[in-house]
C-alpha cells in the first residue's frame, strides 16, 4: 500500500502536463490558417506584445497559447525529472536504475536549457523552480522505503513519460511557432526513448525483488 501511495504521489505532477495543452489544441490548429486571435500567456510580469504577424503573412513566428503552454508545462516537467533523478542517484539500489536516472538528468537538463533560451527569446514565462506540489512529491520520494524505492520510481517514470509524450505530440501536431514546434519535434524521440527504457526496467523489477 505504501508503495502504491508513493507511485501515485510521484505521478501526480505529470498529470498536469497535458491537460491544458489538450484544451488548446483546437485553438492552436486555427493559427495555421491565420484566423485565430493572438492569445499570449501572461505571467503577471507586465506582458510582452509579440505582434500580430497575420498582416505580414508570417503566422509561423506567432506564439500561440498551445506553444506557451507546452513551454511552461514541459519545462516544469524537466525540473522535476532533474531533481527526482538526482535523488535516485543517491538512493537507488539497482545500478541500471541509477544509470537511467543519470541519463534523465543529462537529457532533461539539455531540454530545459533549450526551452529556457526559447522562452527568453519569445518572452514566455516558464518555471524556474520546483512548484510547492513538486517539492512535496520530491519529499515523498526522499522518504520512501529503500526496498520499494526503485520500483516506485520506475512506475512513476512510466506514468509521467506517457503524459509527457502525449503533451509533446500535441505541440508537434498543433504548434504555431516554428522554433517551439521544432524543439518539441527534437525532444519527442528522446522522451519516447525514456518511456521505453522505463518500461523495460520496470519489467525487470521482479528479478531484483527479494
């Protein structure tokens, strides 16, 4: 039961990743025709005017709500993957799980930096620190019983990466900005690989059980 509660807790953060983007998918699609209204994401910092590129016939530079949502949600996911995987490097029993976590730290750090650069250029606010909810989930991971730790982490990775893949596919299919959509296309095979590896490692968990 404790193991199930830990897995559910770790997976909760990922569930927020795709929901806002799903709601915006239809709206983002209309940006391709240049008929949708410009709806940038505001973060209370005064806002930035990206301009209405429709008059110039250059919609692909437009930052849609879908683009901004993906940048914000995916960057938040990166931060949690980096932090949680660093905990795994200290606590995991299995060498292959530690190697996987090390891979995630490298890949998600690279992905976060790329999105942060894009966000700065496009004047989109993204996560710079873990949210309070993510901090709680990280605390739950740190306090997990070591015997249940590896399997719980892997189950959370499978659940989280399924959501991340779905959200990134939405950006690939419905994004309006070439640069943001291009980053999503670049990251999609990487996180899909993470999902496949997590599933494989989880399938081998029974062989490591005592």
